[in-house]
C-alpha cells in the first residue's frame, strides 16, 4: 500500500545541494503518495508508472501574432477551448482547456507603451469534466488594467460569449501572465490549462540576453490518472499537489543550450506548490528581474523560494560548462508542500554546442534606474493596514476573519495615496502568496528583517511564509475603482480567501462597465 506523502522540515541550502551533488535517490525524504477517496474521477497513476524525468525535448509556447495593428494598438484574438494533447509518455492524450487549445497558451508580446486589445472567446464546453459551469474571467496578472478589464472574479464570460480586454502596457517592461479568475472555479480552470505568458518589451540599451536566448519557463505540477487525464483534488479545500512537474506543458523536459548566458523568465503557475529552485551543480544564478520587471541591480543566489504566481528573471551562464554537460534545475522542497521523489526535478539543460552568437551576453551592474516603486520610503506612508491570512473552522479561508463578499470593500485608499500594508500568517501549517491587483509594491521587511536579496525588486505577489509578517509599501493608482487582494494558492482563493479595495471614488464598475457579448463577434 502506498504511504502518505509526508511534509519535510526546513533544510539548509548547503545540505540540500550536497544531497543533489551526491546523486542521492532524492533531495527529500523518500516520500510516496496515498490513494485518497476524493479524486474527482479515475484511478491515480501509481508512483511506479510516473514517467522518468528528462525524456522529452523542451519547447517554448508559440508567440501569438496580432490579427491587425494600427498606429497605437495591437489587436489579438484568443479562443478558450477543450483539446487533447500528448503530455504523459505512453498514455492517451490529455484533455486540457487551453487558450487557442494549447497549455500554456500562446505567449503575447507587445512593445511597452503600445495598447493591446485581446479578444477572449469562451469556446469551452458548457459543463466541465469536473462538473462545474465553465464561465471564465481573464486576469492579466501584473497589468494596471482598468477595473472592467482586470478579470474581476464576478465579471464572468459564459460559453458562447466573448469579451474584448483593453491593456495599456504603460509600465516597465516585464513578464506578466494571463490566467482564469472566475469566482469559485479559478483553480479548476487554471489547472485544466488556462494560463499563458504575456511579455512587454522595451528596446533597452542593455547587453542582457535577448531573442532566442530569452526564454519563458512556465512551471506547474499536476496529477494524472491511468488514462493520462488530469485528476483534481483539493484535499478538503486545502491544496493540490501533483507528482508530475510540467515546464511549458511538458514533463521534466530537456533543453539544449549553447555555451553562453541565457535569460529565463520563470513563472510559477502551480495551484498550490511552492519551490526552492537551485542548480544541480551548486553554482549560483543571477536574478535580474522580479514580478514587475528588471531589478535596480542584479542579485546572485544559490537557491530561491518561488511562490505561486511569482515571476523571477534569472540569468544562467552555461559557458562555465563543457559541451556535453548536464545541468539540472532542482526543487529542494519547502515546508508544507507534499514533496514526492519525482518533484525534486524541474528540467534539464544539456550543453550541446559552443555559442553561435555572443552578442547581448552580459549582466551589467545596474539594470533599472526607475525608482518610482523601489524608491518609496516608509516615512512617506500616510497609513498602515494589516491583513491577516488564516483558516477559520466555521468560515474556511479568511482575510481579517472574513470571506469574500462582492458588496464589501475593506480598504479605500485615495488616488495617489502611499500606504504600508502588513500581511500576516498565524500558523506554522500554511504559507500564502499574497497578490494585490493594480499596484506594484516594494517589500520593506520580513519579521522585522530585510527582504531576501533576490526579491529586492518591484513585486505584485509576496510569499508570506509560515508565522511570517511581511510589510510592503505601494502608491495606489494610477486608476480608480475596485480591485482584489487574495491568496494565490488558487484553492484558497476559490474558497473565498479574497477581498477587495477601492482606489478613489467614481471608478468604472468592474462588472457592468464592459460586459461580455454573445457570439458571433464582429471583426476586430
């Protein structure tokens, strides 16, 4: 009988890397899984049949081309639909819900300062294989969208309807991501595949890796049944932890690289799993960007904690390895995740050749001079608000002891106000990656100490660990209206660990200002 997956304690980076370098059977304890009664359908793929890592080639999602462009705006069209795609080797194709039928969806790249209109068509079946109605709401995570285009949880698009989302793209260049945000089934829609990268580019005069050396990595975990289909279980509304790690939709892929620097834009698209990422060689990585784009200065780290919905931009220099070398991206594991033998690996880099292009192959000592966010000081804040993330036996997942109520607003900063927000967890059993819509913020402290070096850049998600208090500072704007705050463990969000704030007065209503329309749609 399979044993229940245990929970690991905190390991030092030195000890974990030592285990990895020795090629031990696992970086974690020898953890296996238990069969649970609440799997939504089918029989879970046994541990012995989980495919071995590093058997499939790496691939990046295709870049979506606009259907047309004018002087100021690029127009895109995306259809959410069910599709069957090969994921688990040796198993039937897996049903997914994908933007344009693929998961992750196509990468949308737009020049900074150019407006984008993205038509999202809900072509999904009316009822999912998990039994819920497949309404959707598309959130462009990290964009200062107007409320009616922000993917507000109650702004729902039913199958047979579409909505045109308008994005200004006027912030610093960055990797954002678009994903579902529909009330009470965000987790299931995202788990089925509704997520994709969105990158705003600026022609910065920096010699950092570009072009084919600038690569998005969308990382998530999943559970499969014996027929290769996705299984969904949130363990009594707690979390979902899979034993198969997917990178750009492929299990533990192998990417062939040249002997030079690469820029990787990492997104944790898991529902509930956090990672501690490190290289199998023990070499440091250079972090150059956070959620909201390039950091003021690069930061070197041997490993970093990577919460759900966080993005980090990392430069890895493969010039130090000979042709033929294999470098694995490892997951050292974190407390309060279900860690399996299989989840110690993320992907492999195989050094395949000498560099064919050595331009844009540096990391300068200064990256981003924009101090609009990172220059904020605690003395500028006009007030401090506290948000406590906890679990109530009577209510479930709560913020300040309350669950989601679309008619309640829990903070009303005026347009342009600078505030300190203090996020707290009060349990050793849970961590919560907290996402604040609309604004970028600066992390001031963790339990009274300085933030980690790798998170000293503008953020829109902050990892609030077990029994942690994290203080952040933000300037509220540039748009008026209602926006959400929530835990980005999407299981917690779906079970109402979400609230809202309103910036200023007189902002557009997020539900009625630009409602979805019935198909057929006119040309863009």
